[in-house]
């Protein structure tokens, strides 16, 4: 077995509410589209089933206490300089609320370069 190729990267996680909007569009959707336009390597959106933020109100998916504002996390991993250059595009979207987290990470690449760059 060969050792996989690895490289240092930065993980950007943006935590917002599902109902947070930007010009009649969900904030998480706007972040994904801006990341795509900026040429970042990819973005994924994860919907939480329960959580609370600065308001201390617990939002949950449970049937007896339906919430329309569940937590949402947008996760993007790319080279540090590309993520840091993207931060101003995120800042205006979360200025009224949201949390931005940056983590150093290591990316493990499997497969050949052509598959990775699709």
C-alpha cells in the first residue's frame, strides 16, 4: 500500500440559521454560489437536527417542537490563501449573525490528479 498524497489546507465552516436570507435567497446558498464563482475546490452544506446559537433559543427537528430555523453549516476546504481571500465575501453575509470558524487541516488525496481536478 502506498502512502497517500497529503497537503496542508484551511477549513472554513460558516454556521448560520436555515432561515437566514440574503436578497431573497438562503445565506447558505449564497455562500456556496460565491465559493463556486471564486473557484474554490468545493463546498458542502449540512443541516443540523438540533442546536442553539447566540440567541440561546434551542431549535430542533423533533415533531412536537417544529423549527423553521435549524442550524446549517457550510464547509469549504482549500489552500489557506484562497480561503483567506474568500473571507470578505462571507463577512457581508454573516454581518447580522452567524459564526465563522477556521481550522488548519490536512487533506489526503486518493486517486489520480485528473479525478481530483474534475
